[in-house]
C-alpha cells in the first residue's frame, strides 16, 4: 500500500506463532476489555506494534485486529 497511501511511517509485519493453549484477542490493552476472539495454537499472528506486555496486530490482512498478551506469542522459525 506504500505506493498508494501516505502515512508518517510504515510498519513491517512481525509474524509470531500462538503458543499452546491459544490466546485471547482483546479490543484494548486490558484483561477486562472485550474479547474479540480466541486465537488457536499454531495460528500466525502478525504483530505491528508492541506496547508493554501487549502485542497489537492482526490474524490476517482481513483481520481481526486487536491486542494479545505478548507472552502468548513466540517467534516463528
């Protein structure tokens, strides 16, 4: 999209794997936030930003988009 949309900076997706037991995808960086869905073990989660103990990103380019506890993700080999 860089050729068609201008933004101050572009983020490179950082694919991470969802750890065993899965992970909740939240609407905000709070355990009390709305849970959008549950990511399944082995899913690839595309991290766009890290905010403290939270990763913000998407399950795929079509979404859903939200926040996951960083400790529920691992780098893909």
